[in-house]
C-alpha cells in the first residue's frame, strides 16, 4: 500500500524503492475493511471489478455483533446512516421517545445497510439524497495477501523498484540521527532520503533504530492473541462481517469468494491456547482448509510515528485489534497524512510534529471506540468480561458514555473516524440506556413514530428489490 501510494503521488519524479523479503511472512488476518478503503482504491485508479477479481473480494455493509452486550444479544453496526433525519431533532431521539411509548422496533431496522444485510442483498448507494438507497455505505472483505500482491504489481508497473532482501543493519547519520541507508543481508546497500517503516511489530527503523517507544494499552484492551484459520465456504454468503463474543474473547467470520476467514481473538490471561484453538474450530461453518496459526500482539501505538526522516506505517506504527476492521484503514490514513505533509530532502520537524499530533488523536479515538465494546457488557460467563466491565476507562470515553446516558447526546471533542451513527450503534447495541431524549422532540409537533414506521417500510421494500449479494458480485465480476 505504501509503495503504490508513493508512486501514484510522485508520478516518476522521485525514485521509490520497495525492500521486502519473501522469507518474512505477513500477519495477513486483516481481511475486512471500512468504507474509506474505496477512496484509497479510487485514488490509485483501480477498477472495482478488477480489484474484486484479484483479491477474491466480497461486499461488507457492516458488522453483526453477537453475544457482546449480553449473552444472546445481537445488533448491527451499519455503514452509513439511520435513514435520513426528517427533522432538526436527530432521528434517534424520536426512536428513544417512541420506544418509551411502546414501540418495539430495533434501532437496526432504520438503517438501509441493515435492511440489505439481513436479506443478504446488495446494491451500491445512489446519488439522489431523496432515496433511501443513498443512505448506506459499503466496504470489502478480501484476501490481504492477494491485495498485497496486486498492489506490488501496480507499484512496479509505475516505476517502483523492488529489492528482495532482509535488513541487516540501519545506517544513521552520526550528527542528526537520520537514516542514510539500509544494509541488506546479501551485502547490498539501499540509500535513501526518506524511509517508510513497514517492518511490522519489530519496527526495525522507527523503534530499533530511531528509538521511538511504545505506548501500551493492554490494560484497556487486554486481548493479546489471535488464532486464525480459513475454512471452506459454508453457511450464508453474508455481505457483512460477524463478530461473536466467547468466554475469553471473540471470533470473526469473513466470507470471501473462495473461502471464509475465521479467527478467535482472545486474552491469554483468561484462556489456554489449546482452549482458544478448540473454541475456534468448534465454531466453523465449513471444512478447515489450513492449520490454525497464532498471532501474538500488544494493543498500543508508537510514542512517535514520524521521527527525523522516517515514518512508521501499519504494524510498525501500532496495533489496534481487528474488532472494527481498522488495521488497513490506519495504513491508508497514515499514508494520506504523510502525503499531505510530504517531506523534502531535509524534512521539516514541524511537519513531523503535526503528523504525530493528528495520528495520536486518530489512534486514541479508535481506542476509545474499541474499549466501549468491551466495557459496556453484562456478561457473567468469563473473567475477561467482568474485568472489562469494572476497569477504569479513559476520561474521553467516560465523557461520551455519560453524555449519552444522560440525554441520548452524541458528542465529540475531536475529529473522529467513527461518526455519530457508529457510536450510536454500539452505545445502543451494548445496552447503554439514555435516561431521556432531546426535549425538543416533545415540542416540535412531529409524529416521530409515524415517520419511523414509514422509514422501516421503505427500507424493507427497497432492500427486497435489490439483487442478492452473490448475484450482484457475479454480475460485477462479469462486467469488469
């Protein structure tokens, strides 16, 4: 992704060298994305049909959360909005009022993405904002290894020079500390003016060489392992990811064209590795295709993402567990920020400071969103859930929860990746009950219950008219 974004930006005016080794494996469990990935692909000029073919991709309208707030609970985090606000008062306040008056329809039912997802159907959004079909968004499921190979070919075709090799030593200027070159294990030397560290958890450049420390968030997000295994396609070909909570973690289900991706994210303090693997294998809906493998991780971020003439991208910059599919997005947003602050031969310390400021904000806001899923639970079947329910949480998250609980208010102090509809989905889905609603909903003379019923009807009818997920995908692949 870094090489492709760089060559697309510089258009041959700067030499881009990609150093990587086939001998080093990739984590490669990030097979689900969020809608901004479409902007990244479009910026590169990629055809959606070709991308889906090359990566064995499918459609993602959101995430279904099973057993999270409580055992037996189920809710949907949709991409897009809950219909379209029909008044100056936000739609969810009318829903809160209607529910207090006896309405039983779930919040989910007011999102067109959910209406499509529960029927396993899909159509792309339309531009006409008067139509319910304009209110949803979508992303993709795809094979991350195939995506990497696809982008490698893209980058090389546009002038990136790929060097096969492993980094043996990082050379630095004795006075400035800037990186001057990489010594490879076969004796070759790769010089450069600026270096993007994509070396994964080791952070060979930004961490080992440049000395950027690691800010550990394990006390808030204690899961530290993921057992991953693909299985044959089975069950419904859902246009959404499913996340199912278990006793000491949760399991993802990601349907691709050729297989289903599965993984069990868990906390090693509360479950043995053998039990974690068994939990995964007991909950597959197809034949196992490969030996389960375990990835060990720590949730957190680098103290600095950009130091001197080096910026860390991806796992070298930090790790957010895959609960809301943010890993690939953080690569994308890091690259976009870097290109917006593009360095000269003598990088500006002010640009690095601004990059670090914005990136810290992004990581911390995503961190809070993930913590919310764990903290707001009433499960009693595992020590992990009891720990998360009673742990102290960041003040920034506590403020959001308190505002919503008091009056259904969705508040933010900074730019957020996850906007109000996403926070609303999880706050309601995890069982946080507002004490009241916006008092203007009682004063404006709007029949909110009737408006909401009409929205549900239109959404269900429009979804029923859409093609099935598999049928739409077949047509898209054939037309590209």
